[in-house]
C-alpha cells in the first residue's frame, strides 16, 4: 500500500470501528436493560427496539450510496453520521420503550456504510483493495469483541442511557476522522460509467453473499435476544458475562489467525467459508439442546465455536463481495450488500423477539438453525472469488484497451 492508501484504510477502518463499537455496546445488555423501561416487559417490543435500526438502515443504504455519487462521499458520510449521532442522543434521553424505538430508528437513518465502503474503494487500487476491506472487517470484529467485554461493566455504572450517549459521542468523533484524517476524496469516480442495479441483482455469486450476510446478522441479533437471559439463568450475574465472552472471543481470533489466512493462501477459502457456516449452524443446534437447562461451561463452549465461525465470515464476506463484483458496478453491489446486512439486523431483532415471546428460546434457536442450513445450501455452489476476480479484470483491461 502507498502512504495515502494506508491512511485511507486506517482512517475509514477507524470510522467503521468507532461507529460499530457504539452499536455493539448496547447489544449484549439491551434485552436486560430495556426491561426497566415502561413497556419493557414485552419481548416482542424489545426485539423490535433492537432490530428497527436495521430496518431504517436497510431502507436508506442505497439512497445514501447514490447521494455519495452525486454530492461527494465525505459530505454524505458527515451528514449520515450527524443523523446517527442525533438518534443516539434521542435514545439516551428516552424514558420509555417507545422512545428507545424512535431513537434506534433515527440511528439507522444515518446509513453511511455503503458510502464509506465506496470511498475506501475509490482510494485504493484493485491489487490492495482486499487487504483494505480486510482491515475494515477486522476492525468490526475487534469492536464486537470489545463490546462484549465492556458493555456489561459500563452498563452497570452508566446504564443503557449512558451507553447511547457514548455512542453519540463516538459518531461525532467519526466526523472528525473523516474531515481531518481521511485523504481528500478523488473526483474521477464521478466520471466512471455506472453498472445497473439489475446487473448486480442477477449476479449469482453476489446474491449468495447477500443472502448470507442477511442470515448471518439476523441469527447474530436473534441469539442475543436470548443469550443474556440464559447466562443469568445459568447463575452468572450480568456484570460478569464478560467472563464468558472474553475467553470465547480472544480464543476465536487465535483460531481464525491460524486457520483462515494459511488455508486461504493454499486455495481452501471455499472450504473454510462453508465450514464456518456449518459451525454456526451446529452452535444453534447446541443452544437448542441446552436452552432448557443452561450451564455456564456449555454456553461458554458454544459461544467460542460461534465466534470462530462468525469472525471468519465477518472478515471474508465484505472482501469477497468487493472482489467478485464487476468493477463498473462495485458501488451498486456494495450498496445492496450493506442493505441486506442491515435488514438482517432488523429481522433478527424483530422476529427473534417475537419467537422468544411466543415459542421460547428453544423455538428461536430452532429457527436460527434452519436459517443456517438454508444458507449452507445456498452457499454450496460458490466459486473461489479469485477466479471470478481475474475474469473481471481481464474484461476491464480489454475495455480500457479498446
């Protein structure tokens, strides 16, 4: 990477990290803390409050990406971060579950993920873009790990409203990073021919990743409607949940480092990807078995295996999407990808809360296991992205030559 590429990758990874840290901080404690608000005794409404962020995010992801093409990446990102910060502070002052739902909705309206990803693509060459995307994926995974440890401790001292206030402050810090650390955005992307949305939606490889990212984040959020309560039921106080989360997350990062990258270099990326999908499916089956009589050792083991699969998928999927997308339609592809990711958050929270209320934790985990089986079947025909990427590059070079 050149100095500017390192600066762009580092700064935009920091933007993703700080913004996602704010979102992830509320995830492990939201279901427990929201019960203290008027209306918080309804699991379906709590699930809606958790997931509605993803609904507004998903609706506005493509419009924000299109706005960044027209008005500039940085200007659009700053506007979205201001909206996100406003939603965070609204949730911080909420005194009812309805207020939390309104704040989470406004948070999601700051849908800048596609614009940030597009800016990163603008500022990096094809040969180093995968590395740049991997930095973003790794930063998100690290923030998720940090939030699992920090959230219960912070919630004990500052409460859910304090966590939302911290989230708003982190969003304002992201604006400073974009304005003063990220290199100036290039202008030439405005003159690049655009692919059609239909072209992206008809791409089999991208569709498999889009379905996958939807299911992954739906399952992730649905799990956390029930996991905190299971740990409490097993006898672990909520402020001590990090005793389970921290070893599971750190151990999973070690496993990922010793498996993903060496196996990818040897050409086994497809096997690692499918194996990670299968692992998360087996975790859901395991949670289904232990949900009636949860124990801390069993939950700790299952969460460790979950994070082994989740971290691999969270690091590889965005990189794969950027590599297999046609170069002239990359922005549209990333917009659709981020939209499905956000919609997965919404579906996981809303449907997970409904399932927890009506069929209990066992029904919730059964549904999650079914979703993972569906993803495994859909992902099975995938091809190695490197081969697809080479074909795209050949076509692009031929077009330039003519």
